[in-house]
C-alpha cells in the first residue's frame, strides 16, 4: 500500500527549513528526492559501519606492541624474527622446525649447483675477461660435473615442493666488489609457505614433513648422500675456492655452514636444529605478521612483529605500516661495505643501508617511534677483516683508522648515530646493538634488552596519553 510522508517542520528551526521538501513538489520530483535520500542514507550507514569496524579493530589492538623489522634484502630481518619466535614462541617454533627441512636441503643443493655452474663457465671459457694464467680445469673436474648432474633435478623437485619461484636475475659485476653473480634467488609467497607449514604440522611424525612430501625429501636426501663426497671435495678444493673468488661468485651467507654440515644433513632421519633453521635462507615476499607473548605477566601487552621484504621493489609496501608501529628494528649488515645490491649492482650495500636509515630517521610518520638499530653480520665483518680486506678501499671516508673490527664498528656506529641526531624531526633516543643474529647465545641477551627497552618506552608513552 502506498503511503505519503507528512513533514511537520518548525519554521523557527533553520535545519528543519533546510531539510524540508520544496513546496509544490510534483510526485515525480518527490520520487527522485526520496531515491536520493535513500542513497545518502545507505552511504551514511556504510560509513558508520566502517567507523564501528575500525573502532573495534583499534579496541582489539589496544595493548598490542607493534614492531616493524626494516632493512635491505639479506640484512637479517627474518633471522631476527626467527630469534624472537625461538625465544618467545618456543612451542610453535618447535612444531614448525621440521618444515624447514626442504628449505635447508634446497639451500644446500643451490650452493652446490652454483659452484658447478661457475665451474662449467670456467671450463667452457664463456667469459671474455678470462685470465690466461688462471688454473685450467681439466677432465678430472669434468667428472664431478657429470656425477653431480642429478642435483639439478633435486633443485627443481624441492622448488616445486615449496611452491618456490625464481626472481632476481644476477647481473655481471661492474666493479672490483663482491659480485652478485650466482644463481637467481628464489622466494616462496607467504601464503604458500603458511600452507606448507600447516600441512606439515600436526602429522603423526613431527620429525618428517607430511606423508605426501616425504618421498621427495627422502629421494633428494639420497641423491645428496650419493654425491656428498664429490660436493665436499669440490667445496674444499683450493683451485675451486680461488676460481669462486676470482669470478666473484656469489654464494649465500649460509652456504659454507650447510656445505660443511653435509654429512649431518644427508641422512634419511635428519631433523633440522635451531641453528639450521636460523641459517636457512628464504627470501621474504609479502608482509609477514607474527604474534608473540614476550612477558608472562597477565597485564603485559602482546607483541605483533611485521617482517617485510627488503629488496628495492618491495620497499613501497613498508609505508602503510609507518603510522601504526611502536618500534622499528632496523638491520644494517655492516659486513657489506664491499658488496653491491643484487637488484642494482651500481649501488654499494652499505651506502644503501645509510640511505634507508636516513629516510627512516627523517620520516615524520616515525618521529615518535622507538628506533633500534642492529649493526648486523659482525661475524662476517670479523672474518673479512681477518682475511685482509681493507675497509678504506671501499669506504674512503674511513681514512687511516686501523683496519680492525672494533674501530670499524665504532666508526660506523657514530655515522648511524649522527644521522639520528641530524635527521630526526624531534630529539629521540636510538638503541644501537652490534649483532650476529645467527649467534643465538648472544642474541638471547640482546633480545631481553630490546624487549625491556621497547616496553619501558611503550609504558612511558601510554602514561602520557
Ligand atoms: N653469518 C651471518 N649470517 C647472517 C646474519 N644475519 C643473517 N644472516 C644470513 O643471511 C641470510 C639472509 O638473512 P634473512 O634474515 O633472510 O634476510 P632478510 O633481511 O629477511 O632478507 P629479505 O627477506 O630478502 O628482505 C640468511 O641466510 C641468514 O642466515 C649474521 O649476522 N651472520
Ligand atoms: Mg626476510
């Protein structure tokens, strides 16, 4: 039944006058007006719903400390997150440890295949800048290549199992710096990886992945076990080491760790250890979120840590997190003073870290955010300096200071500190830690100090507002 709306309006109320229908409105005009009003009401209800939902999220997130891990690719962000999870979400960590077996085997096989690729190029004399006096690899070495060919199939099988995709094509070296020459990096989308972990979790035997993956893992293990003596011989061969160095072949930071552990990794009942998982390299794509309980007190806030991808193409995804985090942990791998970015070989990696750090310190959105800086990969820095690499050659501003680890750390620490001082929109404290995030013993002390520092600041600010 049709009905008419009668507007009673008070002529003294200005709002009532504005909202009153025009006098002498035709039925057509009235229908159009009512349609417009209904649409306006629908939009208004939608906005109300959104505000309510946002309020609900804010309410839920009250009392959550949010931490953002930032830094260039391979700076150690995901490894830092693993340290937090290992320390503060131990049960989940242990549950998931077995799922890393495929990644660890893939890391190992990729390193072996990278060495074999470099050997092939050397033997085929592909590169025009070949030196005449270089050691000539003869048929003795060709045998290794033939016998280790099955490793290529193992690499493809493991990648398929993980849903891994190859990404950055390495380019040729353009300066006397450690070159990004090696096999392309692979990544696993976090959704695929989560599915992988979920299917491997809660199976009858936690020491293996789920039943359908087991044959691939065991076949891969058998092939690696068959070739392990050849792989070890190649890895320990001084001519191969010299060739890798001369060709500036890029092996991952954990390559040596896994190649040296090949006997332990290539047995059928191998179970990844904490150290193995920390060393496993899986490039981050997408943003990964992890919830932690870092303090057992009932009223202590929960933590949410965001781990992001650090390569240049992924940095645009950082920004939306800037206005919601309480602390940023920035990873600067200071051992990289002689390396160049994989994604842009024109850029020195230490310089890239400085540029990023400057942008973070200057950001207005982060002006109230606690800043924590890890001067990371101290162990690699020490090794480089022990092997006689001179910092001044790559960092002329270092001048004639002693080529010693402590002096280099002191110098760089001051540089990063100066950036905080001169670029921050308002005065702030920044906590700086020299770290090797693969060193679990020292990291457990650092994590407690970082946790206490962040909580102290969080509570101080909660009191202010
Ligand atoms: N030796 C040594 N290796 C490290 C250290 N920190 C990280 N690594 C290794 O460096 C590699 C890269 O570390 P990740 O934590 O994956 O780096 P990321 O910053 O998350 O990189 P993206 O995900 O690409 O942004 C891994 O193989 C780590 O085991 C360190 O202090 N010392
Ligand atoms: Mg990562």
